[in-house]
C-alpha cells in the first residue's frame, strides 16, 4: 500500500513490527478469501505483540481509516473475538 501502517515504530522491536505488519498485510491481501487457520495464527501472534487493548483499538481505528478494513469486524465474522 502507499501509506504507513498506524504503528508507533519507537514502541516495538523490529521483530514485533514484522509480526504486526504481517497480520495487517494479510488482512489486506486476502480480504475476500481468508483462511481461518492462517487468520487465527496471525491474529494470535499479533494480539500477543500488542501490549494493550487501548493500543489494539487505536490500530484498528487507524487501519480502518487507511484501508477500509475493520480488524474487529473481520475477526468477529470468524468468531475470533
């Protein structure tokens, strides 16, 4: 995409940033064909990396503004939240 992901790059390590971006990119790249097991695996890694519900909510809101994809609604569709 042509935008920056809504992350505070000072807060996370390079490995953590890779995990977060991998999850967000998966959501974008597979919007019509999510694989449940892959989505679940990537979400669990993402969730264990984000250090608070407040931060997760902020990222969701910013990501939805940028991409039009709601992390929360996508996960709810699959029963993951």
